[in-house]
C-alpha cells in the first residue's frame, strides 16, 4: 500500500512499471531473486579461491541482469562492481561483502512486508485450465514479464507437482530466464499429465 515504505535498494516506481503496477508480483519476484542468490557471496568466494574465474563472472553477470531488470539498484550495482573486479582479476572480499550486504538489506525489507502465504488447496491441480497453461507458455516464449503474474497464480495450485521442478521454475522466472523456464514448464506438464488429465 501507499503507507508502506519502499523496499531498501529498490527503485519502486521503476520496478512497478515493469510489472504493470502489480506490487504482489514484484514482491514475489524479488523474494525469489533473494532466495536464489542467498548463498551466492560465500559460494562465489569459494569458486574464486578455486580459480573458477569464468564461472564467477558468469554468475555475477546473471545476478546483475536480474537485479537490474527488477530495479534492485543496490544489488545490481554490487553485482556489477564485483563482476568488473572479477574480469580484471581483482575481486576482493570487499566486493563480495557489499554483495552480501545488498542481499541482506533487500531480504530483510521484503521479510518485513511479506504477507502470510495462502494455504494450498488439495484439489487445486484440477482447477487449472488448459488455457492457463497456454497463456503462461506463450508469455514465456514472448519474454513477457506478465509470465511472473501467471506463474504466481498457478503455483499455489500445483500441490502434486515435483518440488524440484517448481523451485527451478521459481528461480528461472525470478531471474527472467524464460527460455529455461519454457523447458521446465513442459517437463512439469508432462509430469502432471502422467497423473491426471488437464481440464479443458
């Protein structure tokens, strides 16, 4: 609501403009982003010490892009600075500490305003229509940010779906990796189709 303070490190007007003003969707995408990269600073430090320079740079690049798309400016800036340092072979604990601080700040801000999760319905899977799957598939194919909203509407009803596939889809959609999400969505539908037909 208008009385809620903006999330720290996020350009809220810009972020909302990218999700058609849907604050709940934005919050879900930011939360998924934070969860996906929560362990990144420690993991990146270990990879750097192991000499995995390209892997570190690639992951920082992905985080930078995902954060920038959602207007998480402090996080995007921290990832950008760390990526630049990595490419110059000068990554230090300082850049990773700022990355960790940006993630922690955003995570704390989101947690303070996170609504209680709605309970999943036991018969939710049966309530999903084929048209809903088709809409999400089309949005992913067209790289449409509205896919996040469609996924948000579907996910609580997928009570019998493989957890690992759901979590992977969460991560891909949060990171705006819609190409990978398309593959996972197909896998998910096949897994569910094997159990029961989808309603028309």
